[in-house]
């Protein structure tokens, strides 16, 4: 499927064609993920997850044009991130299919792949450079909200909450140099460090 996608991408040159391709990829991914819940467990996820991001990343590297594909890049990076983010949570919390290491690996890599792809898309527009720090902080806030929801749903899921706390701190820390310059970064990091020790 991945090689079929790349071969079609070589021929496709218009934004609507790419939108159809990514919609098809997203629909197939959702079908695989839904099937994995009931029949094949985590095996389909481990096949589907890397291939989807590899296909999207290959498109970003080879065919992405900021003026033509800005909205497409933002929408489908968010869709693919959401699919695998929710899948990892459901498989860990509801079905207990994933081990702690597997759940952590999928959630961490998925978060960083989404962040990198979306950051790249936003960075391609100079008018959005001032909002990159806000986007990074928003990504941190998403993990904070998810950690609170997970803790509320299943208080025994300490491993997931701790992993999400790591993501919260990581992206909150990254947001500072992305948004600010010079001594301001040092000052804010010093305050953050003091709060963490406190």
C-alpha cells in the first residue's frame, strides 16, 4: 500500500489529488485500527503506524509546496496524529493490548512526528513565525488535558499519566526558545526550574 501511495504521488501534482490520496490513507488507517481493536490486536498498528507517517513524511520532503499545500499539511498531520494518539490510549486503557514500553514508544514518536510536521508547515509561512511558540505550548496543553482525563477515567494508569507529564514538560520547555530570544530564555528557564524543584 505504501509503495502504491508513493507511485501515485509521483504522478499526482494537484492539491485535490493529494487530498483524495490522504483521505483514502486516513480512511484505510481508521479501518485497520478499528479491525485491530477486535481481531488482530496490536499487530496491525505496528504495521500501519510507521507506514502512514513514512508516506506523509515522504510527501512533505518531496512534494510539499507551502503556497499550494499549507492547509493540506496542517489538516492531515493533525488527522494522522489524532488517529494514532487515540489508538494508543484506547489499546492501553480499554483493551490493555499494549505494554508500557509499546504505548510509550507510539505516543512519544507520534507526538514528535506531528510536532515536527506541523512546525515545518507553519514555519513555511513567515506570517506565522510569531505563533510557533504558541503552537508548541498548545501541544503541551493537549497532553496536560489528556493526562487529566486519563487520571480521571482510570486512576491506576500511572504509567500513561507519567509519560504524558514528560511530554507536557518537554513541549513547555521547548516553547520558550521557540517564542523568545536572548536572556529572556534563560530567565524563564530559571523560573521553570525553580518551580519544578519546589
